[in-house]
C-alpha cells in the first residue's frame, strides 16, 4: 500500500506538565518526580477557539499540496480519533469537511474509527488496505488525531503513566506498488485488559507493567531483531517504559525515536506517525517499524519502506 502524501499538525500551544499535575491536587514533589522519571516536560495543546473542522481542513490542505503526481482523487475518507467522547463533534466536523473541501469532492464513503483507543490508526490502515485490495476504493484519506482542549486540564494526566497532548496527521494511500510502502500491518487484541481506562488502580498498573511483553509480541511478528539498525517510531507513552523495554530486550535505546516526547507528550493515536517526516528525510534508512499500544489491550504495528533506488555505475 503506497503512501503518496503525508501531513501533520502540531499545535503551537504548550502546557507545562507540572501545571497539569498540580491541577489534579497532587503534590509538587509528584510533578517533579514525574518529569524526572518519565521524561515529559510539556504537552502540545490546541487553542480552545481553534475548531476541529479548522484543524482537519489544515491537514487535508497539506495532503493536497504534498500529493505526488501519480496520486488519484480520494474516494474514501476515514477519520480516526482515540477518544470516543469526541465522537459526536468529530462526526459533524468530518462530514462538513468532506462536503466542502475541493480535494474531497469525489469521496463517496466516510468512516469514523475510535474503538481501538490509541492503536486505532493501525486498524484504519488495515481497513484502507483491504478496501484497496478489494477494489472498493482507489485512494483513501486517513485523518487522525485528538484535541483535549475542551476538557479540564486534569483530564490530560494519567497517574504514573503519561500526560496527553494534541496532534494530528494525515495519510493519503493507494494500491500502487511504487513509492513509499506501508506494509506488514500487525493487529493484536489482549482481552485480559478489556477494562481499558476504567479499570481499578491495580488493573491499570498491571496493564502498564505489561508494556514490554505487548510491544515485544508486535515487534516479533514484524521480525524486528533487537540488534537491528532499523528505527522504532514508537507510541510516546513515557521514557521509563521504553527504557525498560530496551533493557529487557537488548534493543538499542538510540533506535527508539523519543525525541518528540519531552515537548509533545503522548498524542494518542498519532504518536508513531509524527516522526514519519524525520524518517523520510533520513539518509541511509530504508525502513522503519511503527508501534502503538492502546488501553483495552489493543496493540499494533507496521513497517514503512522507502522505494528501492537504482544505483548507476559508470563503465570503466
């Protein structure tokens, strides 16, 4: 499945993690310890007055501008978000966008997905791949992301785990075999964590402790060796969980791209895709694996591959 255009929107606003944690009534010592252990300094936030429709429009504008010359007009639109509480407003914004944006005039099918929490974007990739293979779509637009700006800032803090930021990405996909390929999609469901965000404190702790095992199972299915030079574009849950994973598996820590974590926090379903532009611009990297873990036991991944280049050798 070819990725013919990519876009992202990271809001310019920032919220200090300390302010977010103190707003919940927790002591300042907890806020300082959280920053030191989990590696998040601040999170990206959308201005409350900036509507979801405006954000989605900006992402589709970028997709249209960045589309390569072989890109066909999209006929399927999938809107992805991790937070089901945004469903009503998100559906209205998506329908309004499809009905008004010139890049989407040929869209005949509109879908909304949120049921796999922070791993939902990977489920959307599989849906797109299946539609393209079946011939029920020629080009699929996926626009993904969440904004928590309409919620109290206390809703952004997940104790001893993460702080949630806002970010959006857009993907334009078709069935051509040339160009950047999205392949080897892995989707896993672990029903023992069915309680999602509504479990008891001990259940949530059990889910967090399972991070290394859950990620390891996805990477095993992707045939990712611990000593690989291939980078991992991870979900930005926190630094501590990835340090534990690397220590347990002998994975090279520098190959897990956490560079965005201190500034953005955990941006739900878009995390792994926010570094795609870094991968595209990197010399000497032919592929990368992307990974996400969603509450409820949804774990997913895929591999992206740059097109093979033909090297011309002069006859001597």
